C-alpha cells in the first residue's frame, strides 16, 4: 500500500463524518432485526459503552448491561463479580428475553463480549442457581455452555468449560443476590451476515439472550457487503461515506464530546450536514447540551427522596445520592436533619491544608471532602480517606454523600485567606450539587467502601458502639464482598483500580485499626 493510500485510509477510519454515517447504517440493521425478524418482541439493550451508539433511546431499553470483551479474551476468560449484571438476568426473564447490542472493529464477526463473555455469564448463573436449589442432573434445567461455533474453537470451549464450576461456586457463595429465575438463560448470536433468525418458540423453556453484533465484518481477504450511502429523505437524496466497522468504539478519540444521546436526538440534522460543517455543528450541540444540564441542575433541597439511599441499609447514618440504585430501599433519615458532604476531586491541592472542610455560615454544618487523584497522588488520596473515616467514627449526625464542584473548594479557600487577612467578606454561596452521574458514582463509591468497612454499627447513634472496635478480622474477601454489593446497586459506578488499591491499602494498614 502506498503512503498516500495509507494516510487516506487512516483519515477515513478516524473521520467524524464517516463514523456517524457508519453508526447510522449499523443502527438501521439493529432496527431491522428488532422489527422485521422479531416483530419488536424483545427489548433492545445496549452493551455499555459502545452499544449505546447503535440503540436509539426512544426505541430501546434503559436497562444496564456491561459485558467487557476482556473477560472473554483467550486465556483471560472470567466471570467478574464486579460486573455481575445480575439485575439484567431478572430483567430479561421478566420481559421474555432481550436483544443485547454491541459492535466490533475490523477482523471479527462479533466482539468477545458477545461471543464469549455473555455465554459464560448465562452458563455461570444457570450453574449457580442449580447449586443454590440443589437440583439434580435429571431436572430440566439447562446448564450447557452455548458458544458461536465459527467464533470459538472446540479447544477454547473446552478450556472455558473447565472453569465454569469454580466460577459458579464463587458466585453462589458470594454476598451478591442471585436472581430468582424460573427459566435458565440461553444465548443466541446474530451479525449482519446472519441469513435467518434463530427459531425461538412463543413460550420457550429458557430466557433468550440474543447477542447482536451491529457492525459489518471485513478482513484482508473477504468482507460483508459494506454500506456506503446514507439516504436522507424519501425523495432519494443520498450521501456517500467510507464505512468504518465498529465506528462507535473508543469514542473519546473521535467524538469531540458528542454522546450517543445527543447524536440520536439530532441524528437527522447531523447526517444532513456537509463534511466540512460537521465539526462545528457537533461543537454547537455539545455546548447547548452542557448549558441545558446547567440550567436543570438540582438544588440541595431538591434532592429526590427516591435517590437518597442508606448504605449499607436504610437505617444507616450514611447515605448517598448517586442516582436510582438497582434495588432501592430508601433512607430512614430522609426528611430529618443531616449533613451534606460534597466530595470533590481536586488535583495538586496544598499538602499542608486539611482535606475535610467545613462550610462556614451553614446551619446544617455541611462539609466538603477534597479528594486527590488516586492514580497520581496516592498518599494524598489515602489522607482524604483517613480524615473522613475519623470524622464519621467520631460523629453520629447522619451524613449524605454527594458530588461537588472544584469551584466550591476555591470559594472556601478564598474565604479562608480573606479571614486570615482580616477581611469580613461573607463566604460565597456554594454551587448546587451536580446531577448524579457516572463520574460521580466512580468518585464516591470507593470513599463509601472505606467508610462502611471502617465503621461498625452504622445504624447505631451511640458513639461507643458506633466507633471501630476489633478490626483485625477484616480481610480482602470482606472488602470485596462489600464492594460487590455496592457495584450491584450502581453497576456503572465500578471504581477505578487505582482508587480500590488505595482503599485496600488503607483498610489493611495498622493505622486503620487505631482510627
């Protein structure tokens, strides 16, 4: 391949115009399967994150699914308790099955997440339920591992099967709530070169999980028929483009901040845009979306009670506002007096300043916890944990954890400097907390994990019994069990590995035992 052709090919693969038109073409395939093959019988569920590009929110489910391809990679097969997707299993049964949508880049018919991670998930849940119910091999409960034969070799299948019983036993013995299924899960597989739909009876003895890969397949020798034209209207006006397989993948590299939701809401406008105008149109849409979010941000008094969740239970004196959990149980202190603790990630915060800050002039004694970047400032991150754990152990006032803004920290620092210099300026009003978000959940969950592992009897308002007593029995399996219970409530809040590492180091250190 000449250098010119190589550059042209690279540009085409990374071009915003080509990607959006490719996504639109693949989304149409998803619609055709749902409507024409199954007559809208099954809910369409996107696999996070890439699958969201191929599923219009107006016609698909908001059920959460996150199956990582890495859990299906050769020799890395795994049933990951932090990505158990157990609520999805019950959702699938309640709706008679579902279509799970994802895509893959050039070279594969299906992503490993659909061809292996999901089949492993189905089989392990079936096996765990068999163990829980003490079913015999004669009972009509299917525990077979179903894999697409053209994507997975017999040798690889055999290696996966050797691990299934261990994964099932681990799941069955874990603290995670196994879904009460009346039928086993069974995967099916569809991609653009599939000629006929799988035959699924009206009342099958299983719950079908239809794994749908949206993108066309291509390699250096052969490929599917590639779409190259977008039809804009009924009059036949078309736009040509170069197809990109798996165009929705790695959107942080090409989307310029465009999200699937904004894309679907403005799809007709975006697809009509000239190539040279597209970038500026996308930037305008992103700006408008950001301003709209600011104008609808919630106020402290406007927290929706359905989102105030006591952890580890409704009578705990710690609660969070992270968005609706999978299985909400509420908070018994909702409507009573409590402190609001805003958690803010703030890089390069002065080392000599406390990280737990009181909000001056605040009747409810609200506070801010300044958290360092767990990856680049590990010791400072641990210091934040230490300060908030000590505070919770020494106080019985109920505390609500929410995300905050960096600007809130700046306002408190400006006020403190003014006071030191003899100023009498009143503290500036803090911003309203942002709406619950994925970023907020990832920030708050590891802090919450440290709190519930460090403080006994959170339901008790007596300091003597609420403080730390004997912590020598805490081990990594205890920490993992509590983490799994949190992530099962907010699956997209799975904390970054660096944060969990710091939390584990703090919890297992001698300093923890002394508060």
